């Protein structure tokens, strides 16, 4: 089992001197890169212990591809046959080998590999490493006799008990299983540091190598040397007097012939989507696709056989807590590892220093993760979250000032948002008296006194919450804060002073104010300081809500709605009304005085059938038919008292289909007002009634009037000099319309315009 015994080392030098390579074959299609050789991980267990790697026919095809023709008088491995013997199973090591009489080398290699669960690729490479049998065109009988180098120590002759091709292949494969199942009985063990010599000559020295798996340990126990720098520098030739080549050539030939020798620590089978991390003590299943990103540092996913996977006991689900062989436990995120500072901190993040609370990985696996800072219980995420992690919960943090207020150190680490997705939400860290927004809905809440008060979007604007908002919280965090029994209305108190919040500042209210009908919320001085003080809301001031256009005048005992802008102007001493927008609950709770008549509405009294249109605060307008008010869009009807109705002066002009808004003339039709150009006023023989600005503002404006009208019966007329002239055909309509559309009017509208000759 010596790979490059002293004689072999000399042979390699001789072959090189004669211009031949030690592989005795053609150059590989893709040469191995010596920089990728890892003495601690020469080949992965998944590739080494895989008895189904190749069938006999695949082995035969491989051998055929390596030698086109044998030298005269020699039998190449591709043509080699022998009478084999049956071999009983060795429990826990190899299954039975059933002879079929005379068998080819390919059959022997395939059957031994399957029986002992050793990859046929490994057996092929070992035959090449030991005796160059794969590529040799003139192998001697001696080479077949000691084909795998089994029983051939560096310091003594080969043991004849193990001679013979089948015997050699079987014995070597069995020995590999012995190494696997007895890791502590041999000089080189997996998952620990080992002194590995560079050469049989002791003076050449050794180096400490962390052997990462059982397969690499088996190679070193079979051939106990590692290549030195000179051997790797001349990967297809010889190095110096202290070079050895067995394990170098094994890695090189396997790489050239079959590709990479290593599998990732992330593995799966062809028949399942479950991905596992292979650790020191077994395998851990990834519970979700998110964990692929967490463990990306361990390499791509490798596909392995079910038998390989079953060889590792299932520990449980993978988690973010990784334990190195030296006992250090790390938190991992985005291929970064952050060392915990105590078992209490491990517990905070949902892990444990006890078995089952972490994943036990090798030093090599741990080293694959980038080293980050020491773990902190405060972490920020790349997408703007901040958490304080304690007791297996994540407590969302509104801002750094909240950490200071809670006496929590503000040092933090930055991780992905998924880093603590496995932890339950706890009560958030939020300082006193603040506005926060719901991350999902955008809804604003006031947090104070350990409670939460949701605020409507309109009131949030009223209170200027956006400009004073200090942070965001998830719905899960907000749900951890009890709802306040007192809604936040915008009335606040601090130090004996009660104020109403507006977007621009705060306005004090005095005791007995009709605006104080809802309970005030106690707030901190810091919160109140965000609002600049403004004039108090006393009698004679005006208020409204964000959701209504109604403006109220504040009276000593109530508030009274003002029905029109003109009425508001009349009440404003400066001629320009100044009002404050306040919370809707404040206005809703305030006692209200009598309401003025609504401009644009129709009113009558119980004792009279006469109906009037209320023209703002200016007048009442009489009309003879409801056709006129309907055409203008004034259809709301109410009863009122004679005193309130008679308070409006009677307009001298009856309402028809003509309206005048500050000099702009309109005709009304179908609930809309249509502007009449000055040049076309003569087309409409109506009296235009003047409306005040508030009533005009209630009009629904349509497109401009034209010189064409259409009656309900479908007849279309052209208006000329105060007459309507019938249009008798569509052709004629096209001729006289000039591309203009008609105005749909009612029958009374048409009746008021005399009919003239055909247009």
C-alpha cells in the first residue's frame, strides 16, 4: 500500500529523464491546477465511499478510452481477465463477492466497488497511482500481482499473501472500509490535526494537517505522505529529494479523469429536494430555501447517493448557530460568522450551548465563513430594521434614542432581515410619546404611557405626524403594545396646560371650551416641544376637520357650522378668514349650535307651497318649475322655519335656464352648467340670474354651450338670433354643425325658445 515507494520515486525520475510522464498515457483534456490541492481534503467522502459510481460496462469503456492498443506480447488492463473466487461478506465492511468464473478487470473493479461501497473511480485511480495500470501499454505480470500496492510497505517486501489482481483490489477496498469504521485506531484520523510526513525519509519532516473527512484520512493511512511544494510546482513531473507523489497523483489523476475530487458540505440525492449540511457528527436538513443563502459559503449543492447520505445520522434541522471544534459558537448570516460572547447570548438567539442547540462543523467548514465582528444583541438589518434580541425574542427598536431611553448599549451589528426571522416578536423598544408608522399599512399610531392609539390618515396629516414621525414598526410589534382606552384626539396635556395639535403648531384651549369634549392625552415635554406655540383657540376663532369642508365658529358654549364661504367672510374681522384644522374627534364631540341654510338647496316652510333656491348667504330665488333647478343640478330639498327662510332677501329675478357667476354666463341642462361665450348670448333668450360665489362653486360645469340643442324627442335645432331652427336630416346637421356637438336639453328649455324656419 505504499504509493510511491523508494523504487517508484526512482522510477519516476527515470521516466522523466527519458521524456515520458509518470502517468504513462496521453495528456488529460483538462489539467488539474495544483493551487487547488488541499492536503486536508484530498477527496470527499461522497465521492470515495460510493459503490455505485460506475458499472462494469462504464469501467470497461473508461479503460478502452485510455489505451488504444497494447504493446506486442503484453496484456493491457482493458483486456485483462482472470479466474476469480467468491469471497464471503465481512459484516459492516464488505458484502459478498460472487464469482462468475473468468472475469474481466472491469467486472472485478465494478463488483469489488459495489461489494465494499468504494467508488470504482477511486479503485481505478489507485491502480494508476500504484502501478500505472490504467494507461500502461506494456504492464508486466508483477504489476498485476501487486496492482493496488496492498501489503507492500515502504520498508519491507510485498506480502505474497495478498498477491493477485482480484485479491489486491478487494483487499484495498476492504482496508478502506476498515479505516472508515475504526478512525481512532490508525495514525491519521478525520476531523483533527495530524502530523503528515512529506517523505519516507524522516529528515524531510512533516506538517500539521487538519484532515477534514474519512476519505482523506484513509488515503493518508494507505499512503502516509503529502506532496511538498516542489512536487506541486511540477504537478506532472518530479519535485526534489523530499518530494512524494502518491497522494498528489491520486488527486491529480482523479481530477483529470473525473473532475473535482470534493463535494460541497451541502448535499442532496437525485430523488429528493431536501438539502443537508454534513457536519462532524451527522447531517442537518435545511428547513427552507432561505438556508441555501445562509450556507452558501460551504459551496454549491452536490448530488450524492442515498447510501452515502444514510451513512450520516440525521441530527435535525440546520440552524444559524455553528460550533467549531475548539468550542466557539458562532451566529451565521449571509456567509458571515459572528462569535457569541456567552452561552446566555446563544440562548437569546434561540440556540443553546448544550447538544442540539448548535451545528457541530469542522474547522475547515467554519473557516469557509467570513469572519465578522463579535455578536451583539442589538442588530440592524440592511433594509432598515433594528432589533434588540433577548430571551429568544426579537424586540423591534424604533430608533437609537429609544435604545438610550431603555439603557441598552447602542453598539450593533448589521445583518440581513432574515437573520432573526426564526425568532418570535417581543414588545418593541419605543421611547415615550412618539408617532410611529405601521410598516405594512402605513397607518400612524401614537405610543405613550405603554399603550398604542391608531390615528386615521386624515388626522395624521392634521397633527403633522409625518414631519414628527420617528420610526416604523411591524404589525407584529405594534400588536404587542396594548391598545389605549383613550383614543388620541389631538388634545394633549403637559404640566397643567391643555393644547390642540395642528400641523403647524399647538393652540391652547382654556377650561370650559366647547372644544374640550374629549379626554386629553398626557404627553412628554419633548413631544410637545416639537409643536410651536400659537394663539389660543378662544371664542370667535374658526376650526374645521381634514375630512370636511365645513368651517365652524367657536362660541363660548358651542360651535356653529357656517354654511358658506361668504358667511365666513362676513364673520372675519380682517376680511380673510383664518381657521385651524383640528382632529375629527374634537369637532364630533363639540356641542353644536343652529345650522345656517345650505347654499344651493331648495327650501320651503310647512305653511307654504312656495319653494326657493338658497343663494349662499345672499338671497332666496323663486322659480315656477322644478325643471329649472333640476337642469342646474340643485335637487336637494328641505323644510325650514319661516323665520330662517325669510331671513334671506328675495331675489327680483325668477330662475330659469340662465345663470350668472361674477359676469360669466351659463345655461343649465341635464344637471350641468355650460358656459356661454359673449358672442353667443343672443342665442339664448333667457334672463340670467346672479348667484353668489358659494352657490356658483356648487355648480357642476360641463363643456361650453354651442348653437345646437337636442330635445328629448330626438329633434335637433340650430339656434339663430333667439330662435331654434329645425335640422331635418343628418346631412344637413353635418353641413351646419361645423364639427360642434349639441347640448341635450329638456322640453321646457326648448319651449322657451321660439321656433323659426328650417335651418
